[in-house]
C-alpha cells in the first residue's frame, strides 16, 4: 500500500441517492419545494452543479453502473429483475441475471480492500440473497432495503382469511431488509424510510468514529424516497396544501422559468410537449379527480422536503464531528421522475385493483398516510423533467438526465455560479472516487483470480482541478449508449439518436443535435441521413459490446411468460422475516 493510501488524510466520501427524483425537484435546480440543505451544498463556494449528468432510465440499472463503473448490461442488471423474470427474450441471457454478477467488482469492495471503512443505509435493489447483498459486495456495515420499493411506513394491511396478495403488492409493499448478512425480523413501530435510513447511517458513522477515528470512510445513503407509494409525514405535506391547485401545466411553466433564472437552461429553449395519451387531459378531469391529483403532488413535495431534512441531519453530524471539510459529498437521482400511469397498466387490473380498493384508503384526506397507496402520474412527472422529453423508463433526456451536485472544499470553481455543462455519466463515479482515494483499479482484468470487465467510466480528477468553464470530461468522439425496456439511445458529442416505441414515440430512430435542441424536438434523421447512419453504426457496436438483447420491436411479449412474481427467493425472505 502506498504512503498516500496509508495516510489518515485520505478523503471521505458520501453519496446521497434519491429514488425517482425529477430534474427540477430540488430548489437549486428550479423547484419550489423547500430543500435548504441540498441547496446550501450547491450555493457553497465548494459546490458544483452538473446540467448534463446522465444515468440509466431505471433505478437498479443505474445503481449497478454507479457501484461498478460499467454498463448495466454487463453488470447483471440488463433490465429490472422484476422484468427479466417475465421476459422470454431476456431470461437467461448473459448480463441479465437480475443481480450484480461475478463479471464485475464494486468500487466499495476495492476501497474496503485498500483500508477504507464502507457503509450504506437505504435501498439496495441489486439482489435478494445474502451472497448478492451489500454485505457480500464490499460494505463493512449495511442496512439495506432489498426490493425496488416498499411501504415507507412498513405497513401491510391485515388480510381477510383466504385472501391472497396479488403479485404487484407482494413485491412492492413489504419492507424487507438485511442488516449486514441477516434478514431483519422487526422494524421500529415508528419506522418511516427516510428518517430511519438517515438515523441508521448516523448511528453507524458515530460508532465508527468512536472506534477508528483515523480510518477514512465511504458512505452510501440511497433513499427509497420519492418512489411510490407516495407517503410522507403529515407535517411535511401540510406545507404544500393548495400549492399545486393550478395543476401540473402551471407548475411546469413555473419550474422552467426558474431554471432559466438560475442559468440551468437556455433562456430561448422550447420545452418538449407533454406526452400522456394514457391519462385524461387535465381540463377534462372532474374537480374531485383534480383534487386527488393535486394532493398526490403535495405529498410528493412533502417526501422531498422530509428527505432534505434527513440529509441535513447527516451533514450536521459530519460538521459536528469535524469530518465535513474532508468529505466529498455527492447528491443525485437514479433516473428521471416516475411518470407511469400505473392505474392504466394491465398489472393493475382485475384482482390487483380489487385488492387495492379493499385494503387501502385513497380518499382525499388519507392520501400520503401509511394506509394509502398512490403515485402521481405522467402530467406531474413532466413538470419535473421539463424542458426535456418524457420521464423514467425512456432513454430520452427526461428519463436519463438527472440533478447532480458535488461538494468539497478545493474543487475548482467555474464562472457560472458553480454550474457546469460538461457531459458525464454515472459510470464515471467509480473511477473518480477511486482516483481521489488513491486506489488503482484491478490490473490485467483480474480480481481475486477471477476475470472482471473493465471500468467504462472516466475519472473526473483532471476536470475537478481545472477551473476553465470549457473544460470537458469526455471527448466529443466518445460514444455512450442506453437501452432499457426496449427503448434505445446513443450519444456522441452533442449528437444523439433515440428509439422510442409507440405510443410514446414513432418506433423508429430519430436524430437530434443537443447543442441546439436539448428538448429533443427537431428530428434531423431525414435531413442528415449520413450522421444517422454513423451513429447507428456506433449503436450496433455498443449493443454487441455490452449485450443488448433488442429493441421493443425485436422482443417477445413479456406477458406471455408465466412466472410467479412471488418467486422462491422472495417467499423465503418473507418467511425468514416472519419466523
């Protein structure tokens, strides 16, 4: 180990990951929601906001890319595990195991090997089994939510005799956790996800500071907020009563104007139109339906506010313990805002809908409480992703461009109030953190005598040391690809191609020049066929390199595969928790 690696002055790292948070959902990115703690990081002379930072279009693929520095098709999360099980095209394909596979090693594992103390508290969603858990993937201490989402209050309704829980609720309600290797049998009676995860992280950090104050740490705080079901403490939600009564289009205009004032988007930008064919037009909704819709947005805002308060608790602990100035702090979302109209999807019909109506109370006054189960849909989500196109799930800018900031005294400042337009991706974080920590990546493609895939991201260290406003992270020749749920994209420089299936897109490749058209409004495919052909060649290279199975029109219908969503791993976890 080098003298730099052994030094007690090595920096600490804290990554705060919000779940399904939209591009403009915090104040420093244009929101009206109260987020003073995140905003303070951004406005500090040590803060830097990114306007061109990209993730995958869904949560666990992004998490796999973050922790490994490579593409999610390689790391084992080619699609969501929940989707892989029901897709005959993806099931059994390499890179589609549904958990972090042995072709990759996490950077927390490498940090642990190099003498760092590694800790996480929050959502995992990268494998259910013990050997797939944070405990086995490089974390010294962990408290991990295993499924993709759960009731934020750990509420499960008492079931009538002989009633069965439909698959949707069986895997999207139970708050099943592991602490280190063990399944957690009982959560506190006052459990609320954001409060608990922040408090648990502070508990871990305090214990470590007491036992080994000289040992540097990497801490990961992945909230399950603001993923549905939308639930938050009433005192947070009440701050927004009536705030959204003008509807999602008024909020969208307000957010866009604020982004212009903050210098986050060009003042002459034309936003992409809202696309929401699966829900009624806002003006056609009844007053009662509008009231419930506005209430879900109030609760969403309350969730964001509460999350920020919990971030504040963690930051305050770092300051009180004297560790704040030596800690790189990152705040980001895992994908674009969630815009699914779940009520219109096939999964929510029949017994699933009957179960929700029988066991949950979605009356106006109860929305946001533990016995409710709501989401806010495509109209509100496109207020959060504006001016971009669409939202989570899609590889358009609304699905993959997210709020991102980094804070650390000593970061070179740019001219525009701590804002950079440099293009970068979530795969860059692993090599950046390793570089800052003085830890080399595995040599010769080997880790513990097994072959691993190389990191595809690039370290930001030269960029962070450069105060030039024109400094870049990736060259304009560097291609980056995306694919999830049969939606594809590839970007090189400012040129980008998208493939979006009907009814949300035309089901053909479109071409955009993002230097002039960040909203992806003007398809240049017919005007510039040579550029389209060039990028399609890069797309074919990308899909072969990482193992993309296909676009939507190349896939079998996933509903044709009869696989019980309550698989054996999930049943076993529920049994262990309730034993």
